[in-house]
């Protein structure tokens, strides 16, 4: 079993839809959880950063962490064509800088 | 967040040649930088941790003699792919950040070896 599992999609939604992206993980030692957005042939851009369980909201983006289920989610409200990108989840153990990434989910928001 | 500049963004080279990729931290003194590799439709894989003034730490399975890392200053780390072969063709990305804090990535370098 891989440490981080993420459905690669692709996921296609109409503009204005609510998008739900998810990752599961197997290592209970992960403490820090991140979501990155990556446009084609560009470096990842940090979207959300959370520590331990709970919700975090930033504009149209909401990140949720459920450590009991080893499951994290990113919700995008009122999705826009400019949100079309690959979304990568990443996790980090406490005390270590090494990030473990999911494969990424390719999202397309259609006008 | 930290501004990370990576150069070149795209390089094509012949098999057997060496390619150097630079990663600069423009507004942050980085004692540690990270080098990742990303194959198409695959996740980012950490290759090595670059430490200023000391040897890099390589992940299991990464050939340190092939992927030479130099971190000579707090703002610059370089990755040299020596004797590149077509199987080294990939997207290479560097990142900087504080331990247990956010990491910020460069724009990446697409390497194509003919």
C-alpha cells in the first residue's frame, strides 16, 4: 500500500460547480497536510497548509483533515476555468521536512 | 511566501552530456533546499536534500554520482545531471523552506535528453 493515495482523475466540471478532491494515507505519523496546485510544466504552488485535524478555509478553498480516517479533502467553491490544473496533496511527518506527495488529480473547469 | 527562481526552465541535450540546473532563493536564506523529480502523470519524488556547506543527502535509489548537488551559498543550489541519458528526461523542481514549515517551489526545469 502506498503511503499516499490520490485519484488521478481526470475530473471535469462546469464553471460554478463545487469540486471535491481527496487523498487517503496510511501513515498515522503524518502531522502536516498540504494542497498544491500545479499548472502544466510549472512548479507546485502552495494553496492550503494545515496541521493535525480540522478545517481551514481560505476564500473559495476549504481544506479538511480527518486523521481518524486518514483522509484529507480540498473543496473548491464556485469553481472557475482558471482553477483548471493538477492538484497535489502532500503530507509531512512531525520533525521532518520530507514531503510525501500524491500523484495529483487533474481538474478541468469548463466555461 | 519565499520566492524561488529556477533556471533554465527547459533544456534539450544530447545523450552523454551534462546539464546544470540552478535554484535560487531570492528572499530567504536557505540552509536547506530540496530537489524533486516528476515523471509524466506521476507524483513528485524527492531526490535529495541539499545542505549549505555540506554534502547533500540522497534518497534511496538516487545515484549521487550521477546527480551532483552543490549548495555553496544560502541562496543557491545547483543540480548537475552528469552523462545524461534519455531515461533521465524528466521535470526537475527545487524547493526551499523552513523545517516543519511551508515549502515553496521553483518553476521547474524540463529536461529532454536525445
